[in-house]
């Protein structure tokens, strides 16, 4: 990777990136409301489950496929990865959140750089041929920026964990030091998730976290919600 690609990766991993991920908790809010997550230990176990059972076998597989396809200029294959990710995401809240944040990331990337692949993919999303999931847009954006595929996967895991830690600070009595400690402790799990996704094809996207799906469905119907998911 060039220095410019490395800096682009830093920018995409920054919580300052205006893509709206601060509005989502990916079910964490319902876990807290049901008192299934009450402290840092519970949170660590839940985030490890997310990485191993959802992010790794689904989002990262789609990200890798989109990155490979974008590198080859194959927009149709990017769209196929996009559709397959939506098809394997059971929670309506998760699908909607991923598409909203993906749309914002895609719009931002197009504002920052002129690129035919980004434009062609955006046209397919606008036409309804692809849903525009965040992980797929991230795979496309990192490929266009020259960020290596593995680095893009690690970036995705880092962004996911930091986003949920930010949500946890608003939902639990979680201090900044505790959040950083959890981020550090979850690094090996992120690496494990990235390694496990390396040899999976789109046909092998198998997210399986039933309790997460059930509580997400409960969250959709909650009377009071701080987060959209």
C-alpha cells in the first residue's frame, strides 16, 4: 500500500466519518434493556459473538467479494455480493441500517473522488439493482483507494467494534478507559474473524446469531428507542 492508501484507510476507519453509524446499536440497546448485557464482561462476550458469527461469515465475505470485483472493474459482481449480503441478513433493522450508512458512505466517496467504478455502482443502486450495503460499499471504496483487501477487512471490524463501544458508552456506565481496554482485548477476535472469512465464497455466507436476530425484532417494536437499530 502507498502512503496515500494508508491515509485513506485511516480516514475510513475514523469515527469522525459522517455515515451515521453513531445512530445504530445493532441490537445492543435491546440486550441492555433486557438486562442481558449489564457490564463490560457481558459486552465483550456479545461483541466477540458479533465478530465471529455475523461480521466474519457475512459482512467480511461480501466485502472481500466486492473488493475483488471492484479491483477488476466488475460492477455486476459487486452488485451480486451486495444482493447476497441482503439475502442473508435476517433482521430488517440491520438491513435498513446497513443500506442507510452505505448510501452515505457511497455519496461521500463520490464527493471526494471521481471514479468510473463508483459512479457505475451508484447508478445500479439508484436503479434498484443493488441495495447498497455498507460492507459492500466499504469493499468498493477501499479497492478504489488502493487499500489492501485484508486491511479493509480489519478496518471493517475495527469500525464495527468502535461503533458499538460508542453506543455502549451511552447505554451503560462504560468509561473511556474501559472502552479502550475492550477494543484492545477484541483485537485477536477481529483477526480471527478476518482469517475465517478468507476462504469463504458468497455461497458460504452463513451468519448465525439467533438471539441477536430475536432481540433485534423485539427492538423494532420497542416503545422507546435511543438508536434506530
